[in-house]
C-alpha cells in the first residue's frame, strides 16, 4: 500500500435519482467509507469526489474530470464508488476508465456490485454491467421521448418549465401570460421602430423593472412560439402554444433582423463607421 497516492471515493447523484431512490451523496459516501475502513483501514490519504446533479451519460462532470486528471498523473491508487453506474453508464467510457486504471496500476472497486478490476473476472463483469447500464439509460431516454411526444399530440406542453410569455395550467396545457406577452410585444414594437437591443433592454428595465440581456431579447423575438409554432423532435404542433402576435408582425421582425445583419456585416467601411449610428444599428 502506497499512502503517498490517494484513495479516491467517488459519489454522484442526479436530482431525479436522489428523489427517486434515496441514495444521496451522503448515503453513498457512508457505504464507501465502511468498505474503506474494512479493507484499507490504514490508508490516510483519502479524498472524496462529489458530482451533484449530473447524469452518467458521459464523463463531462467537474469532479470525475479532476479524478481522471490525477489518475493520468499516476496519483491514484484506489477508486471506490457505491455502484459502477455512479461513475458512468457508457460502455466506451467504462472501458476507457478500466484501461487508464490498468495502465496506472489503480484498483477500481464498486461496493454494491462487488466488483474489483484487479482480476480478469472483475474486468469482465464490469464490462457486462456497463453494457446493461447503458442499455437501461437508452431505454429510459426512449420512453421519456415517447411519453413527451404523446403529450404533445394530446395538446399538452411536454417540457417542464413554461416558456416566457405563457404559463402552464393544471392540465399541462399552456395559456398566455398577459404580462409576459405584453413585454414580448413591447420589445417587438420597439425593435420594429428601429431601436437597438441595448435601448430595448433599458426601456424594458424602466417600464417593467426586469433585466433582460441582448441575447435574451433576440431569443424572445425570433421564437416561433410567438405565432403558435411549436416543434418537438422535428415534428410541428400548431395547437399547443397560443400565439401572442400576428404572423405579419413576426415575419417583419425576421426581415428586419436580416436587414440589420446584412448591413452590420458589410465589408465596406466609412469614415464615421462605428462612431455614428442610426437607431437600426
């Protein structure tokens, strides 16, 4: 045992999983510590890595990335996790991690799964379990998408958070939020009058006392939901989102944006270019 190297305990939850099965970060950590106390009682250099609110579909998580960085630097001797799917549900990522552990003489242990990659059988079982975990994740994703598509077909808004300009009713259908819709139309009117996004942001702040960034304002104005056009999984639904502006007004906004974009990206420069501007930019 090399106590100069670290023994890493890795725990992870997504919000949905934590609410569903109760295996929170503390529960996982306690189970891992019990294992460490039993099998590595004299190891002093123990570090806990926690990713809270991240899925295991890939390794794009801050703490697992830090752990892998230290593993690549040959600083990790043992990795203990509650279950293998706490680290990843991807077969490719699993084999990549096993390869790194083998290369740097690091032991990977999954407490509940009773896995240890120090043996050939352990490495084989890790591969089998990772395949099952990836299959489970993909099945859940397919079922979720199918359920959301069915909701859309029933005229219900399938996403959790209502878009700005609308509010969700108890039956999961959308209705217009009059105040928010008024703000969007106010932005649209100002834009069509030639005001810049900066000016619109200031006027909205003054009139409604809310802060909206330039990017946010642009996103609101070009949102096809404004005319009741909602798309989910490349399928259009025209009876889910009630329109808050006319097609003519919306199309005028898109044309105005094309016009301004054309002139703002022009290669020809003038003496007072960027020093003197009209309201259209």
